[in-house]
C-alpha cells in the first residue's frame, strides 16, 4: 500500500510563515521606535491629569 498524502501542504505552510517573517522584519527600526515613543507619550499624559483631578475630588 502507498502511504496517504499528508492533509497539509507542508511546503506551502512553511512558505506562508517565511513570507510573514519577512514582512515583520522588513519594518524599519525607526518606524517602530517612533510609534513606541508616541504611545508612551500618550499614556503618560492622561495619568498625570487623572491623578490631579482625583486628588482634588477625594478631598471634597
């Protein structure tokens, strides 16, 4: 008897993974750094404002 072919196309799956990895690695570091810095700045601003308003409301 001949063995049954596998249910997956193993080569196709590996090619998909390889293409996905190339897309991830093709993003320049400067773009990632700029996005992370912007995210940090956005997170930092609301926290300080909420602390100030929270402190005032708890005293009244």
